[in-house]
């Protein structure tokens, strides 16, 4: 499916092209049913071939629902029930010839709805079923004068890329899917929010049964308000140990030179290089100018590999330089002078191995990074190859409000280092804090709990802050976003009224569960022997497993749920297996392919801003995998048990797994009136899509366990 969308004055014009293939050996009669956003007006429906022009009509929600239910009663494609609640267009029967190249083209227009938080919402309905996933691409051209002030673009369902458009008459942006998003199932949702003087903020909420309510808070900082720019103090920590010989050091050298080229005049920097000893370009940070750039290029070009890896002392040297540089500015500023522009200290640390020289204790090295110091420095770690201590690098990044990245064998260190630094361009807001206020304007810590990320990141050019949290209470939510801009401390206040709580955004609980699993995983990988012996690991692994079965968010530890032979009816055994996987892979092993895989998965989950229905992750052997045996639908997750002696595969509501798979109170066959009645009950609860899963289905309905055959 190809979607070409243009948005002007908040009216969307959508052109959909479907490429169909018939490989049955003979022409096939086809009836084409397409769900559409409410209020859509179809302006064109056409297909290639010699058949007569298709006849089609727009079916409003209630009529579409009746037709879907009628098809289900005839045992025809119950997957249509996934779209109860949408309008639809339905054609007359037409033949699809044998082979590829047959196309159906639909054009429609609709006014973008305003979401409950005030953002404009564009949605393209698609099936969530993993075994029906159709590759697609989307191009959205948004033209609006609001772009002059800036706009936050957010898709909670698929990764997107935003680029300036080429129009001269009106500002516009081109939004496309990122390369990996076209294989993700589910409807494509896009939220557009014009930036105000105080920035753009949106609140998305949802309920998930007995799990309670959840919230997703999104904040994009305001456009630059002055010529004052937050400057960076950057120290590149360069690994020149013996294992870096050959292509590695050449790529790292090219990456370091790209960092030097990307610095702005007036910023400050230095290069700390290390093997078993530690050296540095200058004694302290130097301001960026033509001379310092040239000196840095010559120094980096002359670095040679050899010796061990004294990572602790190199990192200690780099952090001290940032601290001393910041203190020197404070001393130089007199009482009668205005405060200097804020500066952001950054360390870009590169290593390809385990610490082998000097202080090698994980705890000691990790202790160098903290946000509790007077002048905290952000650490951005770049691990090269598989011989790195991934939990150590992830811990350094997490504790300092930085980030970790990994370059696997065959990938380019130069490209990775350049991309990491490019993401640190133009610091907009540091030391970010989000505070909920009560009616009197006092902090209220009772409304947003279990919020992730626990440490809020700095915001750079193009960044937005996304927080996933549990939500308590039903009253208006008053939020203040605080931080440090180039000009000094700032605060932006937003109030979300009753309207923000009306719509149930299904992506919110799953995004919260994804980030919570990352938080728990970090604690597991940071576990010391005493914590493991105390039983804390059991608590963490139990919670990771519970989140996986309830929300359909698998981790590399809980992926065994879908393996043949796993007894889904013994919750205690499942917890024990998950704990063993955590201990073996996250605690006992500190480097290698599996740890790099865990580091990559942790990083993507900790910062997740769009759901991952296909459970796309890096397996412990380093391969990229997707899991189709776990399906998230609505507020439930279903796990597929492979076909056994009893016959068909069975999909099981994840909540029943936690309950030990109770025996069904009754069995319902799909071609009976009882099944049609069951579908009606599920549709009223917004859960009808589960009956589209192929095979048997074990679910809970109205407090009763039902087996559908």
C-alpha cells in the first residue's frame, strides 16, 4: 500500500494505491472493503484492468458495523471486526486477473480531528494483525503558516522522519516513514501541534482494565527566542589501545575529526586519548577557533594504537576538565556582571574493550558518573565490537543523562560517531524537570507515578520530551516544565482539562510498559551479587514477565514464552525460567554478543516514543528478530501456543497465563449463533479484533473463561 497525503488548512487529501497479486492460477472475484476515518468523503475509486468501473459506496459507522457483523455470521473474514467504529467504503465484486500489477486506487478527503489534547490527528486505518501485515509507505506534505513558529510532529505508532519542503508560497514539511517503520503493523497515527511561545505540549491518556489509567506527556520546547545559543564543552575520549589497530582506529580517527569539524566557534573542547596511559591534547579545554581546530586535527592524525585499556583514568580526566572549566567561568564572573550564557558539558567516550589497566571495578568506574554533583557532565558512550562491558557503558550513560550506542562488527565507527555527535547539535534545554501542580500551585506528587524515563534527558535541536506514566485522579492536570535554556532558568506551564481524558489512546499503556521493562532491565543488569542473593532478582524478573504477558511487550528474557514446549499453565515455572535467563545473560555475563544485544534493546526501549507491535528486537545471538506469536490487540495481549496433539494452535489471553490457565467454563464454535452473540459482546467492549486470530482462542469475557473453536 502506498499513501500520498497532503494537508492544507487542516484538511487532508489522501491518495491510496494498493498493489494486488493473484497467484492462484485463475482470475478471482474480489470485494474490496476499506476502513476510512470518520467523515471521509471519497472522491475517486478505480482499478486497473478490463473489468467494468467499480461501484462503491461510503458506509457510515453504524451501517458498516451491521455489515461487518453480517459477514461474520456467514463465517466470512472476521478480521473485519477489527474496524468496527470506522466508516468504510465497499465495492461491488470485480475480478482480479492472474499475476502481479493489479492496482486499486482510492482518493478521499477529511478534516483532521482535534485530539483530546489539542493536537491535530491524522489516522490511516490498517490491520493490527501480525500475520496480515502489508508493507506500506507514507508521504505526508503538511503546508501551514504555523510552521513559521515551529510545530511538534509525533507518531506514537510508527517512526517518522521530517524534512523541510520546497514550496516558496507557504511553509511546508515532508513527513515520511523511517526505513524500518513500513513493516510495523497497525494504523498509522500522526499528531501535529503548532508551537506556541511557551512550546507545544500534549497529553494522551488511556485505561487498561484493572491496570488503571496511564498518561503520555509530550513537550516540545519553544522556538529560539533570542540570538543567545547554549554552548557546549566537549571532550572526546579516544581509545588507542592495541585492539584498535587497523581499520578501527582509522574509522575512529575519521569520526573524531568529524566531531571537531562540527563544533561551533566559541565552544570549547579537548581530546583525551588513552591506552594503558592517559594523554590529552591540551591541559584543559580550549576555545574553538581556526588555530585550535588545526591543532586538534594534527593531534588526532598522529594517534597510534597499542597497549591496554585504562578507561577509568581517561574518563576521570575528561570529567575533571569539564568541571574545572565550568568552575573557572563562575569565578571570573563578577557580582556586577550578568550571568554568562549556560553551557552544557559533554563527554563523548569511545572504547572497544573491557577495562584492563588501572581501576577495573565496574562500581568504581560507574561511580564517576552522577547527576548529583554540583556541575554534572553528560556521558555519551560508544562501544565498538563485542568485547565491551555493555552494562557499564549503559550505566554511565543512564546515570549522567547521556546515551549509549554500539557499533557492531562490519559497521562503520566513523558513521556512528558522526551521527551521535550530530544528535547533540544545538542544546535547547538542560536539567529538565516536570512538576505537577495542584490548584494552589504547589507540587503534587500523587498524580503521575511510575514515570519513565526516571531521569529526564536534555533537549537538543529537534528534540521533544516524552514521558510515560501511571495516572491517578480525574481532575484537570496542571504541569510545569522547568529547565535551563541558554539565557538561564525557564518554566512553561500547561493545563489539561477534562477533554484530555476522554479518548482512550491504546498506544499509551504499551509505551509505558515498554519503558518500565527498560527501567527494570537496567536494575537487573546493574545487579550485584548481594542483590541477587537477597531475592531482589526474583521480584524484578517476575515483574518483567508480568508486563510481557499483560501488554504484549516481550524482552529478550521473556521471549521463551513463544517457544514450543513452554508450559504456559505453570506461572511459577515461567517466573523461574525468566529469572534464570536474567541471571545468565544480564548478571553473570558482562560482555560479548549477548550483552551488546541487551544494550541495544535497552536503549531503544528506554527512549521508545512509538509502539513496537511486532516486538522487533536484537536476539541474544546478535540477529534481528520479530515475534509474531505475541499479539497486542486493544488493552490485551495474546500468546500463541503451537499446535500440539489436540490440533489447532491456540491464542491465550496473557492475563489467563498469570492466573495459571484456568479451565474454560464453556466452548463456543465459530459457526454458531453463540459465537455471533459473543462477538457482539466483545465489540461492545472494543475487543472484537481478537476473534480474527487464526486457531483456537482462550479469553475471559464478563468474568467467564471461554474457549473459541
